[in-house]
């Protein structure tokens, strides 16, 4: 066969295969474009998927801007306003512990008893020394009275008289000192009984019967449950505008409790790492509140303008958020984007502008945002 003819046939075969490959690729591309809707008529994203005539009895709400308060939250923790660590003032052995963690106690209740035998012995010793001092004082007083009678008849010298008067004053001073020692030892004797300083709840019990405690060692921790505070770290640009006595909104997340609290303290020292100030707020305590619970302070900012419409004017179809908009005598369904909820109204972030009118259901809420 002619070599030239063979090369010609080979080239035609390769060209055909390449054309077939290109045609296949082009066909697949056109199919993908068609499936993506490239050849279909485009619809505006905010335009209605359907239009209908506006009912004659339709309720209309005119879209307008509204001033709403704006807040910034500060995370905090619940702490008691009044919390006490009850410590031992003497070196002694623990005899009784009458409470456990979580127990409610009343002011004056005996919480812990310590072995006070040593203090009892000191009281008795001090009382004996007081009796001895009083006896010496009595004797010195008799001698001073006798010297006063003798000096009048010049039976003793002035020096002897002065000596008896000095002895009387010394005996009086020693008796007073012994009396104060007795009072002091009795105070130490009272340290053997640890009582509740106020009505509250025991947080922690740090000792048990048989333990030996030293002065300053914590025995119990107690706090007043009816007097709590929310302590939060507030960034300095906001904290500097807060004042003691100012009302502020606080919320306990776990209890879903929100109330108006009062700022009781703004600690005048900023945290160097977070550049924030510690702010304390007090308010009415709901049942079931405990130290360490999570809460928030709502720091007021400047009011902001928002677009609000009634919540029942919003329709949700799948993942779409829609509203019926009145355009002339037509009702147009439009896609919108919503934000925060304000009671019976909801914020519109996109899709509506002030002056437009939305159609409400027949059971629409009438009122002002």
C-alpha cells in the first residue's frame, strides 16, 4: 500500500477521535449549564415568587424605623455579699462539729465546740491570784487607816505614814490587774464555743471531731443566702460610665431569671491583662440561687434605629423567610432577613425599607413597636 495513503488514513482516524472527545466534553458542559438554570429566565432575589391581587379587607402595616435600646453584655458570677470564714482563736482539740455543708443555721447556734480545759484552768488560776490580791489590798487598807489615826497623835513619823499609803496604792493596782486578767481568761474561755454570727448557710466544713486546730485555722465557711451579688468584669470604656446606685438589667441564665439590679460597687482598679473593671450589682434573689452561678449584666449603650414589623407578618417556608408586601393593588411575596425579637415585633435586617407596607394576617397584633 502507498505509504502516503497510510499516513493520511491514520491522521483522519486520530482527528476523528479527538473531535469525538471534544464533542463529548462540550455536551457534558452544556448539560451542566442547563441543569444550573443558566438558560431559564432570572427572577430578582427580592422579587416575589408569586403575585396576587390585594384583598379589599387586608390589614396593612407601614414599615418604619424605631428607636430601641442597645446593650452590651458582661459575663459574671454570683457571689455572696456577706461571707465569713470562722477560725479558731486558740490551740485546742475539736470536741463537736454540729453542722455539715449546706445546712442552714440561725444566729447564735453552736457550730463547733473545742476542748477548753486549759482555758478553764487559766481562769481558776487567775481567780486565785485575784483573791490573793484582794486579801493584800484589804490588809494594806487596814494598815493605812491605822497609820492615819497614829499620825494624828504624832505616834508615828511622816515617813512611816507615807509607806503605808504607798503600800495601799500598790495593793490596789495589783488587785485591778488581777481582775483584768480574770476577765481576759474568761474571754479566751468563750473561744472554745464557735457560734453562728448570723443566719445563713454553711458552705464548707474544714474540721472533724478529734482534729487539733491552731489559732487562725479556718473551721467553717458561712454565707448569707438572701444577700447575693453579681460580680462581672466590664471593659474599661463602659465601666468608667457606670455609677454606684445606677439601675442595670441582670439575668441568671440557668434560672431564666431577669431583674433590675443596682450597681453597689465599681472597683477602682483595672485588670492589666483584660483591661476591665470589676463591677458588683445587687438585686432581688430568686429561690434556688447559689454562689458560683453564671449570670450576665446588660450594660446600656446608645439607642439605635431598627426596622420592625409584627412577628406574625413573617412567613417561614423551609429555609426561606418571607413577607407579603403591598405594591399598589397587588400582593407580592418577598424574601427578607430577620434579626432580634422585640416582644410582638421582629427586626428586619434586609428586604424591606421604611415606607413600604406589609400585609398582616387577619389576627395580626395591632400596636406600636
